[in-house]
C-alpha cells in the first residue's frame, strides 16, 4: 500500500485508496471478511482462465495507481481462494506467513520495482 506522510507526520492513504484504521496485522488479514480486506487494499480479483496448473493459487499485481489486482484461477474453490488471497495480501504487507498453511509458497518476481528472479 502506498502511504503518504502528511505535514503533521500522520499516515494518509494514497488518494482514491482505502486504508484500514491501523496498519494491517496477521490477525486482521486472517479474521476480516475477504470483501473488507479487498476494499481496504483497493484490490479486486480477476479470474484467469488461461492458467490450468493446479499448483497456481494466485498472483498479486500492484499497479502504480495503488490498485491491487489478484489474479486467481477460474473455478478455484472459494475456501482455497480466500486463503490464497489472504496469504498474498499478508505478504504484500510484509507480514509473517507462519500462521498460514505451508502448502502454499509466495515467490517474488519483482520487489520494489526490481526483478528478483
């Protein structure tokens, strides 16, 4: 999430971007309704039909506008989708992933605008 500092040092969301009342925590990412998390992160889910690999759970794209796109397989089980989305959002917020199922791993392709692979 892009954060702007105001003149008095308080945090402000990028214009047009919702921000949770406090910085996200693992408890919040795990416990909040998925629709609420998506709104807080200016995120939307885009269904991908061209990837059929059963090992692909989803991908997060952070646009320069501050919007987040979660590319998720079409027809994905709703519980698997919810867990995968939460893991991706937790990783995006640099939160520890230890409380999430370890059957899913997150791989950064680009981090802070730099290719890492």
